[in-house]
C-alpha cells in the first residue's frame, strides 16, 4: 500500500527530472539492457546449444542459434527420457512437502504471534535459527536415522514399495527443514494483523482454534500463495538431501536434480547439448512458476 | 502498537478475573492453567516445533556425539569411547586449512561482490522506468534456478575452447583460460558464477528497503543540489544498513554451506584443486570416504561458525524488537 503511494509520488518528481536528463536516461537503459544480456546469456547459450547437432556445435558460436540443418530436438527427447522418472519423483515429494510445511508454518506462526504468552520469542528464535543451519551439520545423523533406525521400507514394507518409502522420507525431511522459513514468512504477515479484531473475537468467546480457522486462515491466503511458490522452488531445486537420502542416480526414487547431476556422463567427456537440454527440462517447472508469479517469489525472498 | 498490546492485555486479565469470580482454590488454578494462552496455543506451535526440533536440534546433538566417536565404514557407531580426537585430527590436517582458506576467500569476496552488484541493480531500478518489473524479474531469475541447473550452464560458459567467457577474452587477444581447471582461476570463476546467481537476491532486499525511504528525502537532497551519486552515498545508502546486515547474514551463511554448485560443476565430491571448501570437504570425507566421525566433526565446526553469525544477528534483532 505504502509502496504504491511512494512510487506514485516519485513518478512526478522523476518525470520532471527525465526532461532534464535525457542523456542520463539513455545511459540508464543501455546499462539495464546490458545487464539483461549478462543475466540471460548463460540460459540463452544453454538453450541454443541444446538444439544443436554435434556438427553445428563445432561450427557455430556458442550463443548463436543453429541453422535449419544444424537444429535437432534429439537431445531434448533423450534428456526427457532420462529425466522423466526424476520429474515424477520430484513432483511426488515436492508438492506434499510444500503443502505440509506451509500449513505447519502457518500454525506455528499463529501460536507464536497472535496468541500472546510469555516466552514465545524464545521459541520463535529456535525456529529462526533453524532457517540458517548448514545442512552439513545434520546430514550424517539424518541418513543414519533413515537408513538404520527408521527403516521405512522395512517397517512399511507391506504398504509401500522401497522407492515409495524413500519418497516418504524425502517428504518428511523437506517438511521438517522447511518449517522454519515458512513460520517466519507467516509471522511477518501475522505481526501486521489487527489485534483489535482478534481480541474482539476472543471477548466474544471464540476459542484459539476457532479464531485461527475463521479469521486468521482466510486472511492468510495471499501469504499461502507466497509460501507455496517460494517453497515449491526451494524443494524442487534442492540437491543435498536427494544426494544423501536417495544415494544413487539409478535408484527408482531419484529426483530430477540428482539425475541431472550425472546426465550423459561418458569417458569422452560431457555431452554439452544433452546437459543443456537436461538442465532446461529440470528448470522448466520452477521457471514457469517463477515467471508466472515473479512478484510473489520476490516477496518470499524479501522477508 | 506496544501500548495497544499492553492495553489489550489488561482487558484480558480483567475478563479472566471476572470469570474466575475471585476464588483462588486449587481447581480454578488448574482451570486457569488449562485456559491459559500458552496451553491453548500449544497445539498450534507444538507439533511443528517437535518435528523441526528433532530434525534440526536433535540431529545437531546427534552429530556432535558422532563427532566424538571414531565411526567409519559400515555398521553402527560405537558410542562408548568418546573423545575429541577428530577435532585434533582436523587441526593437524593441512587440507582442512586449505579448505578453510578457500572458504574465507569465497565468503568474503562472494558476500562483498553480491552486496555491491545488488546495490547497483537496485539503484538502477529504484525509479520509474519502462519495463522496470521485467528487468527485476530477469535479474532475479538465476536465483530461482537450482544450483545443479546453473552449474551446467556455467560449465558451458567456462568451456576452454567453445565457452562464451573465453570468446569474450579472445576479443582482447587474451586467453584461452582453463577457468575450471587452473587452481589459480577456479575459485574466482566459481565466485563469479555464484554472484551471477545471488546478486538478484541482494537487489530485491535493497529495493524493498529503498521503497520504504520517504520520497521527501529524495526531494530534499535534490533541492540541496546533490547529484544522483552523492545523494545515494550521503542520504540513501546509510539508511540501507539494516538491509545490508540481513543480506550479509544470508550470504555469509550460504557461503559456509555452498556445496551443490561445486558438486555439479566438478561432477562429484572432489572439487578441482584450489576450490575445495569446508562444506565440500565435509561431504567428501563422509559420503565419499565413509569417514563419518571425522566428517561430522567438520559439520559441527560449520555449525559453530554459522552460530557465530546467527547468534549476534538474532540478538540485535531481538533487542530492536524485530523478532
């Protein structure tokens, strides 16, 4: 709200200025366009490379598109074949984990923000610190816990196949480590919520959980959108848990990032067009989500 | 706001006293305890706290215990004979010191570069321009991609014969350089790629802070006849300090745990000589060499280093009432 008023106020000032500084303006746009090229060229070069035949790869510039006879979708087809299993697996653990940590994060933020009790900041600090801890300091106990103590594939053997058990491990793990950031995102919104409304509801005799369901949850929908978008890209992009909990690229539960990390490895060296096609296929879901909801993603980053 | 909260609190206590009817026998104390906000809110924050707490703090505690054993290879660790031998071994391991040195270089250069580039981007975009939102979306785009994805792009960018980077240097008659193979160049090349990926993040943080500075301050500076550069340096940048601090914390903590990109760029646990950092060393000792106890000692060291950044930050945030 304030953002708009501020920038609207600035428009007037800037319009006056822009008459005066036309040359500065040209320089500004030149800089912005130059930066756009800098930020996009790795992706652009990756794309044109991914549709090149091996001949075109040698004969054309890395940033130039191939000619009509040098273009092929062969690498995309091959990469898609190799990655399709991983894309399904990634989706299967990313979506439930995203929803779970959003719901749990919203609940935690509500209990720690809109219900007032002593010591809640201390508990909240535990959540916040959880955002920043390096996974290197938990990953060995984590793999030992799943492989030697929990052993879901063994215990739930009647209900789940071993690859489904691995996916369940990933859902639980990603949920647990996603809760801190989700809690912080929701708390940032709940702190600005009107106390009067909640107090009024309490005076009317509404219970803590009723207030959550009837007042807080409906008002949280925009923040849920932010958290979904941010957390979806985070979990989809994640690699360290995939590497350590799944273990092998050949595992039927392998995620798309894990398969991509070893795609088309051969003694002759890396097949770059294949790698580029694989990278773009892996990035596609997050790219679509990002481009459709760039503002919401930025909001998730900012808090 | 604080006064409002205090007021509401008194309202609430009044109400409680009334319902309790002033009696102070045992049953109503228990009843009050049951009605207390602490207990009523517990079902909300309790389950997330338990799940997160076990996985985060439980695992860190377990990791500390593991680092005191001499567990390696297969099987379960033996927790009966505990000692600090792994930490001694770390101090005497020259490759740990090399990794530490690289970690410090990465941390400092990466953080400063991201803060600087992000500031330039934010200042350029902090005005009414056409396609302003599109530019912002483009600059933040790398941050939405997985490190495994961006590592593939940069391997190609840095390719010795066909990479764009070497073509660019070729224009000036320089190179070709083996960016990812030369021990003197590799760390810089990795940092450059990571700055490409993260500078959009700092830009977003700065932009949010810039937008909250009242327009009047810009105008006042204008009226005083300050040029754009001077205005930003004198008036605007000092007000960005909170944004700079929180972005620095995030960047430093990222630098401490950066692993994905290095793994993907070098196709495995061993980064090229000159780019091994503590985070990759830890993963290699554990998941490649099965030196679990030694690896968890490095992991715990990384946790302590992170804590040294997080704790002061959270403390000052708490003091300012920002938590």
